[in-house]
C-alpha cells in the first residue's frame, strides 16, 4: 500500500490510500465511518457487482450493525447523461425522504462522472456533508478525484456548474483497472500523458518510450505511475486550490476537448470519451502553441498520443453524427463553445499553451482565428 498526504494545509488535509489488497485499508475505513450517523454509498451501476465494491459495502454494514449507523446504497446510472441537475434533484429528494442529516458520509464509488456528481452533491446538500472518494478508473484515480473540483453538465456546456469540495479520504484500489476495456484504459491514460507534458520528473519515463500501443494495464499495475501522477497534480493544486494561476496549467487541451464533448449528444452514447476528447484537445493546443511560439510541438505530441492508441484526428463518422451541414459550420460551433469556457476573463479566453515541452503558459486571447486553426487541424481528413 502507498499513502499520499494530499495537502499540508489543515483545512484540506486528508490521505490518499493506493492499494491492491482491501485488508490494507479496511481498518482505515472502519475508523472513518464510525464518526457518522449514516453512510450512503453512491455506486456506478456498471460496477455494482464488483468484488471490490462489495468489500466496502459489507464492511460498512458490519460496522453499521455494531455501532447503530444507518447504511444505504444508491445506484447511479452509468454515463455522462446522469451528470446533471435532474439527477442531483432526484437524489436530494431520495435523501430527504430517508431523513439523511448533515452528519452523514457520502462515499462515491465509480469513475469521473460519479466523483463529480457525488462531490457536487456533498458540497450543496444541507450546505455540505463529508465525502469519501473511491475512484474506479484511471481518470478518476489520477485527475478528477484529486484537487477538490466538482462539476455537473448543463444543456449548453460541459462542467459549467460546480464547486470545490475536498474529501476526508480517498481509497484507490488498482484492482478496479483489471477489468476496464482497452478503450477505457487508453482514454484514462490521456490524462496521465497530459500532466506528464507539464513538468519534468518521474513521469518523463512514459514520454520517452518509443513502442507502439504500450500495455497500459501492465504500466499501472504496481500503482507507481498512479502515485506519480497524483503527486504531479498535487504539485499544481496544493498552492492554488481555487485555480487562479498555477493550477490552470492542468487545463491544457481541455478548452478544445470540452468543445468537442459539447457538440456530442450527451443524452445518448458519446462518440468520444473524455480522455479521447482531451487527446484531440492536446493536438489543437499544440497547433496553436506552434503558431504563437514556433514550438514545433504538434508533430511530437501527435506521435506520443498515437503510440498509446489515442485519437489525433476527427474522422468523417463523427462529423456525420453531429449533423452539421458542413465542416465550416462545425468549426464555427466549436469556436463559439470554446469562448464560453469558464476560464475566460474580461471577455477573453485563457488558453493553456506550451512554449516547449514542460513549459506551459497562460495565453489570453480573443482571436477566434487561432482557435479555428486548432480545430481545423483535427478535421483535415474530412
């Protein structure tokens, strides 16, 4: 087992436990849940039967029976279509009917959607209840469960409503990764590649590998890259909780990627996973970086992403499914969405670009043509 102290500040201090054997952490969870009158496990319906989930639920029931703590299980339908106000309102009604009070613990078990949803819920229900994260995929383990940001989607934009909510504990069981489909592994690994591009350090070893289609599961099995990625993210978030400067670097590729996600129909099966959209966003960000700084990054980053089986161009099939009349109208909409990005200030967009590898910069602009060129590169094969 590996343990990371998330923050030095007492206001946000908690531990992240990375393990492969539940016996290594069961006493930690036991000690935690004893402090509450009720514990609600919010579980992604896709993984409800997993042994790793049952271990946590069974322990909660065992402690609950001994200490007269009420234990509830609430399944949340898997997928981004659940990450909205409608779901939040339905859950709040469900909680109120069961007389769940402020001295409850919410445990979110699932990927980034569950972590964002339950994190946001815990920040607003009765003005805040305690939260425990149990992330079950790469993105959630290394990105969305770290740093305290929560969000839900609206009809207009991805992650446009959210809050900051730090957990009291995070439990990361690497065994969850073993049954993830290859596509999910690759999509999640995009977030690790993204953060590896931002600073020199231990994660450089994955950037230097030249082999095609590396076995991502074998890379992650011992938990070391997971731990390194978390520590990278904490490097950017610990001194900038509320995303005023340094933490903004973590958004590289996301302004472009969120625009791509937003033109998908979130009520149906998504064409691109979040990590895949981030991969495409990194290409657009590198194109704009090359234009602004002469960085010559697009070729390098495109080769890196493709070596791990991640998308670097948008195919005709995606264009057909978005139902835009032509490529120009799609690009116009992508640019329009990008300018609604929540990181904008004073009517300008704050893009995260790179002067070179490991040298991210905040670039403030109102030049829509730059964005158009970034998106156009993705669509050059259409």
